[in-house]
């Protein structure tokens, strides 16, 4: 549905998007994930046609829309977009907002259909300021979907709502979008949002796409230490590899790396570390952070500190001695 070939966009001295190549399959939900300022919004705007690339090519549904001698304007790209601030017309009703870009003859029926899809049949005559944030978002989504685009771009659609509301809205939007089978690109800096919604994630840093994969691939097999730490809490342990075993302060365990090495960096997610209270244990719990459904423990052992994430029904007091055990699970060699 989308193909980007080495797309570059500069603003003065800033290279906002740096030779980004990416493919998005038809019907796929792809999240563009990365820290603030890494170029996610610019990449989305390049796809929509609100920015022109300095180099590279963009294809949508097999048609070249941006290239060396080609430029298809945004209104001819058949792309729906939901902006961070929803960008609803304040002086138009919900019905008029949704019907804005539609031809007159189809407008009534299509608007009714969309209001039903997003569950706002009753609110068609209201103005945007008479709606909650979540309702405004549904109007914005209905407006983006109105011309039946095959591709919908969502730019941080939940950045203005509080975290408890965000989960509800996320689920709502997924329920609306999934059955329609449209291709979606979602920009977010929130890894949980990307994990829970996307079929695939493209991770961006400094304008470049540094990794593409499923949520599990990004979480358990990140391409670098930076990626490992960006997508979740991480223990990065170092040690030598001999006969397929890495020796670390938490003990030796198998790694997927051929040949002996003097030193590797290996990623162990905190939930893989179990704590067993033991007065003669090598570890000491030096900090305890209660998070609700689980607790993060910082444990000092063998000259390093590791983080263990345990369910909150398992209580290990601060200052206690423990043995740290690696639970069965995926570890990854980072370097
Ligand atoms: P955020 O999550 O904070 O919205 P982002 O990943 O979407 O960030 P972009 O908005 O794409 O990042 O910005 C990427 C870089 O390009 C930033 O350094 C930004 O300051 C710069 N930039 C973006 N748009 C413009 C512009 N119109 N003029 C000049 N610089 C720009």
C-alpha cells in the first residue's frame, strides 16, 4: 500500500527524515514509533503530501506520488488523516464536519453511515466545542474515513487525553478501523500504544528507521541497546561467551551466538528475573518501586545492579537478601 524509497526531508540544517525506506502492506496497521523530534510527523506528512521530499520516492497503492519528476498533491492521494488536535471546523456541526469533503449527492447517506460507524448518530447537530475530547476524536476519524480512503494516517491521536481515557479510545478506534480493512499508519512516541495496536512497528531515531518488526521482535530482539531501552525496561549485562553460554553476574545462560567471544552485551528483560528470598543470597534489594500490578526491584549483586519486575502479590522487602534466577524466556545478544 505504501512504499518509501530512501526518502529524505531537510528543514534548513535539520535532516528531519534521513533516507527512510519502508513498506506497508494493504490492510496493515503500522506504528511509527520514536522519541520526540525523530521525524515521525514529517514522515507522515510526506506520505500525505503536505511536505515534498528532497530526495527519494513515495508510492501509494502502486502509484508514484512523490519522486524526482513526480508530484501528486494531497487531495489526489486518497489518504485520510487525523491530526493531533483533530482540526475540526469549529463553526460546522458534527454532520457538516464529517460531510465536508464529500460530493453533495452522496453526502447525506454517507454521513449517516459514518456517524453510525463511530457511534455518534445522536450528536450530528452539535458543534465541536459541545463534545468531549473522545467524541471529537471520533468525529475527526469519521471525517478522515468519509471519502473511503484506503489509507488512514493517525498523528498521535491520543496525545491530548489522560492515560485512563487513552486506553478506552485506543480500543474504540481499533474496533472502528479493523473491520473496515483500511491500511493505517499511526505515529506515536508511546510504546504501549504501538505494541497494543500495531501489526508491525517501524522504530525511528534521528530521522532514520532503525528497526522494523512485530511488537515481540522489537521487545525481545531489539537491533541495538538504544532500541532495547526505548521499547522497555532493560537489563544489559556483559560477559564472555564460551561454548554457547554467556557468563554474567546473574549466572551463566545460553545465548544465540556462535563461537566464543571475549565480551558481549546481552539483554534480559526485568520480568525474566525472579527473586528468591535467601539470607545467604548474593543479591540485595536496594530499591523497590510499586507500580500497581507489579513492582520493580533494584537488586545489587556481583558489582552491578539489575532490575526485576515481579507481580505485586509477591512481596520482597527492601534490604532483603535474594537469589536472582533467570526465568525461562527470550534474551538477546545486543553486541
Ligand atoms: P514529536 O513526537 O515531538 O511530534 P516527531 O518525531 O514527529 O516529533 P517531527 O515533527 O517530524 O518529529 O520533527 C523532526 C525534526 O524536524 C525536528 O527537529 C523538528 O524541529 C524539525 N521540523 C519539523 N517540521 C519543521 C518545519 N516545518 N520547519 C523546520 N523544522 C522542522
